[in-house]
C-alpha cells in the first residue's frame, strides 16, 4: 500500500472560498492543546454595549 502524498496547507486553503475559510477556520491555542474553532473577534471602534444617556 503506497503512502498518501502530503498536501501543503496553503494548497488546501486556496481551494476554499472566503466564506468557507471563515466558517472552517481554526486557531491554535497552546493553553488548550490544539486547534479550536475561531471565536468572533471584536471590531475596533464599536462599543461593547449600548449606553443610555
């Protein structure tokens, strides 16, 4: 049985659309010991909650 060829990660990412990259993206978290789904990141300049004056 022959070995499977190694496919570089860059080549795999090229095949995904930007929406798929966002959906299936992972971040490496050393404290948790592996790759886990990305959490939504805050957008700079937007308040965390609405303030009532």
